C-alpha cells in the first residue's frame, strides 16, 4: 500500500513538474510579429486548435488543459492580438484572458465628407457595422447628437479600437472630439468675427478646408472669407457649389452649375452655407477663428497648390487671366 501511494505521489509530482515546465516554457513564434484574432464567442477548444494550426502551439490540448486547470476557459476576450516576442503558454493565457489586444485603427481625413467617412467605416472588416442600414439622422440620434445634419460634426483623426467594436462607438468618439475641440477653439477666438455661433465657425472652416491647397495659405483664405462676410459679399466658393451638386458632379464644374440656384451655391446666395460641406481639421478651425489680418477680398489658384490674393477686382481679374486662362 505504501509503495502504491509513493508511486501515486511520484506520478503527481511528475505531472505537476511537467505542467509547470510546459506552462513556463517560451513558445517559438512562427513569424514576428505573430498576429492572430479571437472571434466573439470563440470556445477554448477551437481557439487552441486554431493556434495549433497556425504553428504557435505544438499540441492544442495541452493549452486547453492548462486553461481549464487555472479556471480561465471561459474568460477569453475577442480581439486582434500581436506577439512581438516569444511567450510562455501561461503568458499567452494571461494575454487572451485579460484582453491585451492589438488595437485596430481607422483614419478619418481632413476634407472628407461624412459620406466618405461612412464608406470607410463600412469597408473596415474589423468593425461591427451597426450603422450601415441607418440614415444620417438616425446615426445622430443613436450617438446623442442634437444637430439635424451630420456633415462636419465628426473630427478628422486616427481612431484606435478593439476588433469587433461598433462603428457607432467610433462615430460617437469622433463627434465628441469635434464638440470638444470646437468649443475650446471658440473660447479663444478673435474679437469681432462675423460668427454668432460655433456652428457657423465650423461651417466656414469646412469651406476653408476644401479651398486650401497649401497650408501656408490657410489663414489668408480664412481672412478673405471673413472680409467678404463682413462686407456682405458673396463668398463665391467653388467647393460649396460642388457639394450642392452631390452625386451629379462629374469632376467638371460648368458655368451652368455656378448659375443654378441651390442652397449651397455661394455665387447666388449670400452668407454661409446651411451646413458645413466637409469634415474640417483643427488647422481650419483655428484659421477661421484667428484669420489673417488682410485687406484681400479675392484669391485664385496659381496651379501649384498655392493661391494669389488680391484686394480689388481689377487686380484679381489680372491674376485670373495669368493663372487660369
């Protein structure tokens, strides 16, 4: 009997030693970095099998057994993971049970329309597309926005998220970021600007964003538009007309387009457009709230991305003849 108990004890010691050795031994990575994903609802057994098939584990059942022994079998967190160096099975189990995910990202570019932002979200395979069948208005309701029109309300930036995150969460973050940045910028604005509300500043910032070809011209372009608003002049901005055309715009802005009266035709209607025309970045916001002090009322593209500024129509017409004709 004593020999039998001794044998059992010896077997237990060997098993524990073997388990400890396995749990603490580094796993060689098939590639560096080694990336893998755990889908929502993945079982421990299927996860271990996939890791074995990918070359990370020699025997999936050992990892399965270790996780169950430590009570971690039901604690796996979905997401994208990346291993930069070899880890032990015990370390790997800690990583996937605590959700130390490798974050995915999506970049929203200055000057995009909200339509383009939605297209980028829908094309991202790491995002859950909860907004795909919603209208713009329904999206605003879901994220708690009080505005009626979505254009311009989302801050261009790179947003990081765990795989499987809802696009509504990303949209809400982008909306809240724009609200925060706009309010902070508004508090430090120059005196005597022709804006009654932050939304009006946001609207002009979107126009400046689309008009700016060279960053160094941004404050001057803002100064021109601010001067024109003060004088009650038409803004005469091509990008506003293009936005009003929507899907009808084929890449060629024609004279008849400039003469057609729409809510966004600033050749026909004075003042700002009813809404922003794109998603402006921080530089455009700062430019309209701190515009260049200038007498310029006109500008024309030189063809190299920069603009030529003029303070009277005659000089402007000569610049147009030089650079546009």
